[in-house]
């Protein structure tokens, strides 16, 4: 019998991207609510409880409400919102971090999907902390450049408007209060005593992300060796050869793909690690589908673009 899958919030950017990845798959049964009833709590309750796997692509408060509507103990949930990312009762959906993370996802009833900026930072920082390259109180600094699709429908419309503000042609630095919503998850998942100093940037292009973690006083060769060993054999996360990249890195290089590549640059006294990926791929919908595949015991790359 095919697993039944329901996307609550299919009309949003993340939901639509998940739908694109799974709608043509013959190994799943996709449950589709009538468009005029998608906000009807009783109708949603019916679909939420009929599904084997539910994707929540909703604002935080709505995601919490949706979980409360689920009464079927067999229904398993992947939440793409921020609501449960630091909740110890939910499993963090980044299988490549450790065998324990992957095993937890395989058995989990409740998986919280990582945030896009957080995915880039954690992919770089988690192995370095776990393998004692840096301490849990290391003063991390991070910047992250994303395409405007990461801001959802409102930002997409803003950038695609023919009469838009001419300043949008320039990269926009935001989150200047240094309290970005992904910071708690970055610190929690990596076990840090303090969150990184983090500056997000949105550029005038649709999708693609480059998250750069800065490591003063840390040797680049050691960082590369640790990351390469940590991610060896992974299908969706890879580490580029040290010194093997072009002189410049373009943030949209992996747009349209669901993989993530780490690039280590620097020397003995200073290092940066760049996580290059698609903010809608491994940074959102691609990661959600990967988590579903793992939960269902399927090939984790099914339906994904590598």
C-alpha cells in the first residue's frame, strides 16, 4: 500500500516546491484538499489524520495548531516552520550530522525541518564542534547570501514587480538587530554557549544560497580534513577539494539542486567555510522530501535533483 502524504500549506513557496518534487511519484499517494476548504479546520483535520506523512508549510502559530488537530497516532509530521526547531520532543531533520540524527529521523513521528540559513551554518559548524576543532564557546561569525525566494510570496512579488524600488537591484543586508529567527536553532543544534554573530543578505536573484562561516585562528587544512571525513559517503552533502575551487563562488551555483557543497578556503591562521546550496532545496523543500524518504525507508534521494 502506498504511503499517503498530505501537504498542509501547499500554496506557499515551500509547499509548492515539495509538491513539485513528489506529485509525479508513483510510490506515494498524495492527498489533495479542495481549494475552497483548505482553511476549514474540520476538513484539514480529516486530511491530517488520514495521512501517513504530513508536511506543515505554515507560519509558526498555524503549525502548532495543525499539530493539535492530529489525533491519529500513526500520522508522522515534518514541520517546515520555526515552531519546533529547538523542541527536544522533535527530531532535527539533518540526517548528515551524525548516525544518531539519521536513526532518530528514521523512527521519528515528529521531525522539524531545518531553516535555510541555519542549514548552511550548522553544516559547517556542527562537525567542527563535535570533533573538538573549536569549542562550544567559540566566537562564530557568519554571513549568508540568499536569493529573494527565501522571503516567501510577499518578497518574491516585491522583487518581480516591474515598478519595484530601484534599490532592490543591490544586495540588501537585513536582520540588523542580530536576533534573526534562525539563531536559536544554530546554537541549540551545535551545542553552542552563544549564538554566532549572524548577518543575512538577500540578492536580486531568485534562488541559491552561500552561507559563509568565519574561523579566525583555525587552520584551513585541519578544517577541510575534518569536514571531508565527517561527510564522506553522504549522497547530498559533499566537500570540495581544498584549493580546488575557482577564485570566486557564485551563490546561485546549486540553484535547482537539492544537494549542498562545502568549500573550505584560507590558510593556517584564518579559514572560511562556504556552504553552497539552494535555499529552496537542501535549505527547505528538498530537505523535507529527503526527511520523508528516510522516514519511509526509501532511497533518500528519491524525487530529488542532485
